[in-house]
C-alpha cells in the first residue's frame, strides 16, 4: 500500500509540475491596444468579409456543439429549440420567462433546466456567430498589433454569461477571421488560440464555422445550416 501511495504521489507531483510549467510557458498577458475609429473600420471590414447582410437576413440556423447540444434557431422570431439528453427547451431569447421546458416530451416547470439551456445557448452560439456580434451593445473594440499586422480586440463589458471576456481576432489579407486568442474567465491560461478557418457558406449566404481547432482538441459544430 505504501508503495502504491508513493507512486500515486509521484504521478500527482509530476502532473502539478507539468501543468505549472505549461501555464507559465503558455500564459499571455492581455495586450494593450487603441480604441479608436480605426478599430470600428477594421470590425466593419471583417463583417463585410463574412457577408453580414446575409447573416442578418437569415431566418433559421441549425447546428450542434460537440455532438452533445443540438440547436434549431428561429433567429427572426428569437426562439431557439435547445435539446440535450432527455431535455428540450423552446428558449425565447428576448423573453426568457416565456420559454417552455420539456423532459421526456412532457412539459414541466424547471428553472435549473431553463438556466442550463440559456447558458448552453449563450456559449455554443458564440462559437458559431461571434464575429457578427462585434457591434452589439456593451462591447469595446481596439486595434492591437499581432505579428506586425492589425488585429481586432473585442471585450464584452456587459451581457452574455461571462461579461469581461476578451478576444483578439486575427484576420487574413481579405479581413476574414482565421483565428482568435482568448482571455476568458473559464480558461486560466490567457491567450489560448482557436481556429476560425473551417467556414461554410450556407443556403442563406451567411458564412458560418463548421469546427474549431484548439490546443486541447477539436470543437465540432456539426451539420451547420442557415436558410430562410
């Protein structure tokens, strides 16, 4: 037993040291930037590269998140069907109390399930439509130099599930996003990068991502659809 405990202690110590080294090698400070008209110009160019008008006119969007959460979003009427496991919620995004919760196809009153559906949608839709949100209320935009090129830093001052999070959008020569770096409350390592280069042009013309590559693995968005 003592030998087993020594082995376990050695493994735990190794993991702690490895994680500590990884943190200090990978952690990046939030970069400084300039909040000015140029930041808004860059944000506008990014939206144009993604056909923002088509996204705005898209009535319905469908996708999934890591094969676990499934969405049918009536964007025009601000209602999204969120389903996972035995749960299904018809979430009214502009009037949460009017939402309907079902467990095993039976309507129930369950505030915890409703809260989960709201949090799932806030997070999972962000991974789908984040670029289109850069001019929403409560967002601060800055120009940041990244590898000798302009990049767009956005900080969510209010709104969503985790206000205060910051994202640095890295753009190609046509101002289309290829990745962003994250400084967010749920990830202790600042500057973790996620790809935004696996795009699909949907039936409605909206340009949406199908997956994201991170250092910790692939985040699959499923069969992404956008239509009217």
